[in-house]
């Protein structure tokens, strides 16, 4: 009897570990889609070195395939903005926090002139430095 009891004590019960693993899996599956900013655009691919991450959330101005503008830190980031609205909101956000990084996220199918227009609007709002977002050539079309 003592031998049988000793053998049972040496086995590890893995059921609680599996439960914890499944809960963590669900948490990661739910939060992963929330990590991308702004609207979904088909970014151009380029072999470039990634920029260093800043502790502050960057201000991302997106231009979708139809040429509409979006602002990641606007009251409604999924609402398309006109040029004047974008300029006003950019100026307001830059006035509150002038050192926040600004990036342009332009769809690969949008006309080049549309991206230049949004960069000119960003410059008019008082931003000195703008980064262009691209997709790594290795990642393909994955977001």
C-alpha cells in the first residue's frame, strides 16, 4: 500500500496548467488584433531598418486606397477626415504634445500625389519630422 501511494505522489497533475495555457491563448487572440493602429491599408514593401520605438503612442495619419484621410488619435479614428479637419486636429494634437512622433501610413494603391498632400498638411500643422510606414518585404501581405 505504501508503495502504491508513493508512486501516485510523484505524478504531476497537468490539468491546471492546460487550463491556464488556454486562458492565456484566448487573451492573446483577443488582444493581438487591437495592437495595430488606424485603419487597414495595404502598405508598400521596402527593405528598411525599423525605427526605434518611443514610449509615447505615435500619431499615425493614414491614407486609404480611395485617398481618404484618417488620424489614429482623433475622437473617432475610423472616421474619414477632410483636409481642413485633419489640419485642425493635427495642429491641436501637436500643440498639446509637440514631441510626439508622426508617421504617414499610405496605401500602396493610392496616388503618390495624395500622400504628398497629406505630408504638406502635416507640415502646415507645425510638424518638422514625418516618418513613412512600410511593410517589411519578408512579411509579405500580412498586417
